[in-house]
C-alpha cells in the first residue's frame, strides 16, 4: 500500500468521524484546532486545482459534508453562543499578532 493510499484512507476516516459528530459545530473545531469542515473543503478544492481538476467550493463542500452544504447547515448547524464567538475572536486576534 502506498503512502498516498494510506493518506486517502485516513482522510476518508476523518470525514466519516466528522459525519458521525454532527453535534460538533465548525466554530468548536476552529476554537479547538484552528480548522473546520469548511477549511477541509477549501483545501480539497485547492488540491484538486493543483492536480488540474476544476472544482468549485460547493462541490468540495459536498464531498466533505456528505451532502449539499445548505442542507447540512439547515439540518445540523446551530447558532454560535456568545462564549464560542468570544473564543473565536480571541483566537483570531492571537493568530494575527
């Protein structure tokens, strides 16, 4: 098995894990790790482009979310709490300094 096949398997497992944890909001991921499902989508689209594959943001999001983003958002996304928003703002400010 090549490194690329292993990496692909790990990525699929990560997507499966995130799919199983729809209760974990993107803002929680950002506050904890500095990346979220949307970041993965952007990275996916960028990697596709680097390989000569045309892929828009929504197509990449559908791969990461397992459904159209608008559907995922309406079904699973909750309003960020004040504490989540504050933690995000603090993390963002710290990363800019």
